[in-house]
C-alpha cells in the first residue's frame, strides 16, 4: 500500500533558488519547510526588525498552507528558531495573536544563525489537510 505524497507548489516560489520545496503533503499531513522573512520575490523583509520579520513568517506560512488546501487553524506542531532568545516574549505573544486554543505543540530553540545573515526567526510547521 502506497502513501499519498505530493510537493506543495508556489508561484512565484521564493525558495526555488535554494533548492528547497515549500513543503510536502504526505497522507493527511503537511510538512512545511522553515518559513523566514523572505517575500514572494525572494527579498528579506524587516532586516533588524524582529516584529516585521515575524509578520512576514506568518504571511508565508499562510501562503503555503493555502496552496496545500489547509489553514493556520490546522497546525498541530511548530518549531521556532530564534537567533536571540531575548525575543522569546514576542513569540509567546505571537502564539496568542496567530493561534487560538488549543495551541499547537511547540519547540523553540536559539540558534547561532539562520540561512541568511539578516534573518532572526524561522518557523517550520506540521499541519493537517
């Protein structure tokens, strides 16, 4: 028995230059690549502005989920990567702003750096479709 799997497609796809798929649907689950503050044209949004970057991350998450036929209320797990744990209180507030109870499972870690030097936050997602 074969499990259904399909790559999630975006047009334009800002991750294409990095040879990264925006995400995959495997059965009823969606696995999104880490979403950072990169707009549809591949430009960084909000260099040195954590709040602007966080907003763009959620715009990107919503865009990929929509392309897969899902939505933010179907997210079951997030992994959040921060380059500065001083921004953790903003993440706690973002959970309240961008999700409703019951909140997704969550892992938050501080990392030395993300893929591009100006990025401060990246979130990957597991959701249901």
